C-alpha cells in the first residue's frame, strides 16, 4: 500500500545504526530499523486516540480496535539536532507499527466526525427499498457487528415501479448496467480529507489479514430480457399490436369461369383466365372478347388507329375489347417481312408520340397477322410524356428507364421497336446487358446495325419516334428503278411525204445520294400534222421543249410550254403537231396527251390504250354516230380536233392528264398514227410479247407491209428493275 504521507524530503533521510555493544539493553531496538526523520504531523487517519483533536475524539465507551495499539507507541530519543524514533516490533516477523497502521481496516465513521452520514444513508434506504432492508434505527444507522465496521454502501438505483425480490442477489464486482432511459439518483458522498485507498494484498504469507469490513449493498433493479421464443398467448399479452391479425381491407377483384357478367350494354360469359390480368370471354352473340378488370383511362382517350383494338366498353368495372384472331408472329423472319411489320408499328408509335403519349410495354405474342394486316390483340401499356412511368419489365424488350420509373420521353417505344427488329431478324432476345457493337454487327443486313444502334442507345442519345421513322424509311426504299427504252421511226412508203414529220425523244436520268435515289424517264412522240407546211419543225420544237421542261414542271404546264415553243418556231406559218409524252419518276408515271398519237400500257400480256384520240371519228364513235369498225375505214380518221400550235391562249381541260404506277416488267408504248392506223390491235398485242427490239422492229415492218402511207414511229419503255 502506498504511504499517504508526503514524500518530498525522503531523499534527505539516512539509515543510522546507534552505537552500543550487542546484547545491551538497546539490542532489541538495534534489530529493528532505526529511521532518522523529521517529525511529521500525522495524517488524520493515522492519529491515535491521544493525538486526535478534541472535536474528533472517539465516542465514550469505544474500545480500541487492536489490543497492542498502546504497546506499539514509538520511543523517541534525542541525538544531537535530530530525533531518533525507535520503533519496536509488534510480532516476530519484524513488522513495525507503521505497517500495522497501513494494513488495518478503518472504522466506518468519518474522520471528520460527521455522524449524520449514516442517518442520511438509512433514510435513503428507507425511502427507496422499504423498511425490511433499513430495519435499523434511523438515528443510529444500521446495526453491524462491532468487529466488522461496514464499508460505504453502493448508491441504489431508484426504480419504484419494479418489485424488490425477496432474495437479494450478491453484490457484483462492478455496478450493474443501468438502462439508458433510467438515470440513477445523484447522491453525493462527502469525502474525508486525504483519500482512503484500498489496501494491496499482502505479499508475505504470515502477515495477518485485517478484519473484513461489513459491506452494505443494495440490489439494482434488473430489466428482464424476453425469452427467445414465446408462445402466441404470451406474445399477444406482451405486444398485441405485432401479433393481432386484422381483417383484410382490400380484396383483389377477379372473375370466375362461366360467370355471367353485364358491363354497360355488353353481356358476356367468362371462359378462362389469361396472363397479366386478362380474361377471355364470349358475348351473347358468340363474339370472342378480352376482359380486363382494371380500366385504363389512356386507352379510351386516344385517337383510333387501324392496328389497335377499339374498346367495346370502358367503365368502373373494367374494359372489354374484341379478341382479334390471327396468326401469331414467328421468329426469325425475312428482311422484307420484318420491315413490313415494323412499318405498321412505327406509324402507331409515331401517332402516340404526336398525341403526347409514350409506348411503355407491348406483348409481342399479342401481335397477330390478319387478312387486313398487322393487328394488336392486347392494348399496349402507355404513359403520358413527362410523367413517371409505372415500373415494368419484359425480358428483351423493356427500355432501361422504364425499369427505373423515370418520366416518359416518348423514346421508350423506339427501344421496343429496335428490340423487336433484332428478334425478327436474329430470332434471339436482346441480352440484358444491351446491344454491343459485336452483337449489332452479327445482323448482316445493310443499314440494320446502324438503325439498331440508334434505337437501343441510352435515352439521352436515342432517336425519337419521328427520327426512327425517317431512318426506317431509308431501309424500306426499294432498289433503284431502271428503265429500258427502244424507239424506231420511218418515213413510210408514200411518195408524197419525202420528209418524216414524226419526232420522238427520251432521256434517262438516275440520281443516287444518301437521301435521294431516283430514276427519271422522259419520253415522248410527236406527229407533225400532214398537209401543213413545216410539220417536222413543229414536232421537233415540241419534243425538245418537253425534254427541257418536264423534269421541273407539272405535265400540264409542260405541254403548254411545248405549245408555245411550236408557235415560236413556226413564225406564223401554218403547222402544228400532235403529242403524247410520259414522265416516269421511279415507278410513278404521268401522261400528257394532245391529238391522235396514242399511249398504251402492257402488263401481264394485256395491251391497254390509256390515251383518248382528239379526232373527228373518235368523237363520232363516242357519240354513237359511228362504230369503231367504221371509224377504222373512215376517210376522216386523220382529221384531229386538238393539236399543239393551234391555240395561243391557255384553255382548261385541253390537255389530257393521267397518272398511274408501273411494276417491274410493265411496258409503255407510244405510237404515231402511221403505226396504229395500219397495224391491228391484236397484232400490236402479239408483238409486245417479244423483246423490246423485236417488238419495235416488227411493228415498223408491219406498217411497211401495209403500204405505210404515213410516217410511222414506235417508242417502247420497259421497267426492268
């Protein structure tokens, strides 16, 4: 144990052996240590009864704790200027009185003589724990044996709400943990001057242990931990909110098989349950129906579209649609078929986009082919652009932002179209990690990897429905149209016609750029009117002007500019010409016609005249005054009612116009009257079965064989691609 006295001057002390022979009366003191030290004032706890101040004297009748206390008084001898304290040993082991003082247990009484501390503690015990623990008289404190003075009591934790167990638990080495919500009472313990420290255990085996002090301890209320497993009854009593089963407040609506329903004016009987909340049903008339219990307001607010089903009923009960029957899509498909399907869906997505909606989800198994084309069996899931979407996931088709519930942008439908195009061409679902460059390159169709890349990008870089539709149109573009033209002309066999007054002209142009692919065909035949001066000048002016103007002007304006060119070149002379010309842009053809030259189409082994003769005999036949057979032999068949160069002012409906479409293998035939007037219709149709060169040559030969009284001209154009 550490000496509580001050040690500042310990370094000035020396050990001194007193002189004297051994065995002298002082030999007993020589065996013990003799310490030369200054006289130090004893600490309060080291004072004997004689040294204690009057105000701290022990109570009357108190007995000393140790019977040897008087015998251990030190003997003081003077040696010069220093005092020598001779300390006699108390026992055989040579312990001096100082050691005994350090090892002894002090009385419970405060060194300051404050006798009221015991009373305060007793009152606190009485207040907190009741009379059974504080049975002693409050004025005197708890009764303890005289030989075992009590130690300072532990501060009790006040918890009046907990019952005190009858069997007090033994005091713990450390104070019990107090629950966080409980604050122990703050009871201050007045300390004496000079702190009393616990004694260290004695290292010598024969050292007498001090008498143990009586320890007073008070139980700390313990919080009972719940058992790991409790029965239902016990748990219900302890915490009824966790275990109480409340009645359900919502029952998911459903329909039973063969259940009869009437929603609005629609009566139906349920047949079977389908995925995603749909039911198949049949109306009283036997019509197949699709029923959904939760109505979708967006379905009824959209404009009708030809591929989307139209609701028969939409109300609080749900929605009823007709069940469109058709052939379910199969995967993979050819590129032309895939483009046809994507074209119809792209128009639908674009229509939704223009109305402010986005296509979020669509069941690919609900796409069916009908005789009318592609149709949707189930309505799609939609969202208003700018509003958060309902989170949904369909493997291989759902845009990433839809799975995150982000606001709709309208580009979600483009992702679906790109994923569907990939599956149509590859037969595989789009991987969950998205489309890599290697994956896109595996689709070996020109233009498709680029289109897929634009549609499967993140939303910030993805094309919108309008841009997608434009890019898809580039893939839909048909191959470049190609035409082949053959023309023949002859002056004929009439000695009175030394000059060939017929003229023809044609020009082929093909333009190919990234945004433009077009083939332009300009072809015409003009017949200078016989008997008039300079008929060849008129026909030549007409065909040349046609080639210069027809590419940029509409057909009627082009013909009237040809008429003006004829007037300008004739310089007031009498003359004119008949005219038939076509402008073909790819497969679209427009005819402009004036006079009695003729235009035919040949398609599928059928020859058809598409122009009308502006002649006298034609007017007589149209009025019923002449039969077609009579018109062929009439001497007035060369008299025309309309021609270029005969009018100086524009006249409405003077020029005949006709537009039509030609397919690959179709032919156009332009003839002057020197051919169709001498060769019969059946022969012309037979010649058209031959190649272009043979057909043109055979027609000219047939005209010559008939005598060729007039100039004869043939022009044949065939679309070969």
